């Protein structure tokens, strides 16, 4: 089996984490527009960055996240 089929569950979990973080970032952005402008954006930007990281993550042959 190749790497794409070996790491199926790891890819699904990374996608799920990315989606959850993106929903959180969007929610905080909406809150920052309506309720608490500065705090919401300060929290939303790192969540957005983490979600992008999990969407773009690459796995090595042992199905671990590549660090290089």
C-alpha cells in the first residue's frame, strides 16, 4: 500500500481538526465584529493559522507529521 492509503485516518483527523479550528476562527471573527473587537481578533488570527497548518500538513511513511 502506498502512503496515501496508509495514513487515511490520520488525514481525516487532521482535516477534522482543521475544520473545527476554522469554524472557531470564523466564530471569533464574527464575535469580534459585533461584541469584543480587539480580543476576538487576537484569538481568531492564531486559530486561523493553526487551521491552515492542519489543512496543509504532510505525513511521512510512519504516518507522522513531517517537521522539515
